[in-house]
């Protein structure tokens, strides 16, 4: 099979050589540079990467990724989308080929999104950014995902159990563009529950407590918001917002609702245990941490936190 890695980048010189080395098991590597002011393009080209420079105005992640996908050779069998601050562990190509089968449309694989200061794995989940060449399109201005737009069936999702991708982000990079892009995303697709959840979470990150509460309550009321893990996360974020507003009773109530919603996750138990710890309600701390410790299997979704 022909496997092509494609990416977008801007001012990623510090990661360029490491990334190319990691992706070198592919038959071809293509990159859309969206306006680097450093020598990222030169470093990539010196390593044999096909680089096209093009500004995306107004900026949207989905438009940039779709443009980078257009650079992939039409005879590619599998396209793998990564970012320059990500690193595959050696042997990924062989493991992906072993997992891929006739009729496959996408592949999921293990992704370590963060590491602790000690170098241990932090947040870990499974992503689905390997796909067949035609029929898929990236959607949403930010937190973009692949959507099947082709004719017929998108094919089956295979799991490449042995493929491991690690994320080593630049902590200096700004997230300032995320909020306006999320607001645009919800404006474009107001019935998309995933977008609504992410927007409410972003309001929490920004300390906009009332907007966070309002948006996440709207998420929970949506008929398509059925995934228990994400619903519980919305409830936890509402609780955190109420805590910051000094309304502890409401916060406790929302944490309890999150536990009921997703009793298989450690996070709601640990959040409530932390509140009780600060109030020196030791019996509650022991009870809820005990509940958390009974959960020994990490979920395969992004709804997980290193501390828990």
C-alpha cells in the first residue's frame, strides 16, 4: 500500500526534523505551510518533504487541512494526518498496514495528548486520523473532524492497536483563536452537540462562568447529546463554574449528577472528593476516592484527565 502523511504548519522549525524522522516510514510526506516566518519550509524541504506555501484567509483549521489533503497523491491508499508537534513510535507503518483490511475507511490508534513533568503519560485517548484517499472532508473551523461526504459506504473503522502517536506541544503557542472559531462553529451548525460542548468548555477556560453554564446547559438539553461521557463532562464544568461563582451547593449537585451520568469514569468522583477535601469532610473524601479507585480501566476517549 502507498501511505502518505500530510500536515499543516506555521513556524514549526523547532519540531521539523524530529517530525520528519518520525514520519519517514511513509512513502510520501506533504505539508501545507500557512505562513511561517521562520525557516520551517527550508528544513522540511531539505528532508525531502513536499511543501506548498499558502495563506488561509480567514483562518479555519478545516479549510487548511482540506487544502493539505489536496496535496496528497491521488494514488495514495492511506492518508495519515498529523501535526508537526507529534511523533509516531517506530514501526507505526507496519502496524497500520497489518490493521488495515479491504473495505476499511478509517483507522483509529492510540494517542498520548500530554505527559506529566515526570515523563509519565497524562491524557491518553484514541484518534481516527488515518483514512482512505477519497470521500472524506475535514469539517468545523476548530476541533475539526473527518466527515464522510463520498458516495456509498465510508467503509469500516479498523483499530491499529500497536500504533502509538505522542504529542509534545509548544506551551508558548496561543489558544486565542479557539474561542472565536468555536463561536463560529456553533453559529454554522447550531445543532451539533459536540461543538456546543467544546464552546462551553472554552468559556470555562476563559473564566466566563455564566457563559459556560448557559452554553453547557444548552448542550445537555440537545436531543443528540447522548454520549454519557461528554454529558458528564458538561456537568462537571458547570459545577466548576458554580464553584468559581461561590455557589458550592449547586456545584455539589452538579457533581453528583455527573457521577450518576457516568459512574464508570473517575473524574466526577475525584472532582467532588476535592471539594470535600477543601471543606475537611474526610468521610466524603474517603468514600468518593474509594469509588474512583474501583475504576481500573482507562477510557479510550479524550474524556480523561491525568490527575484522575
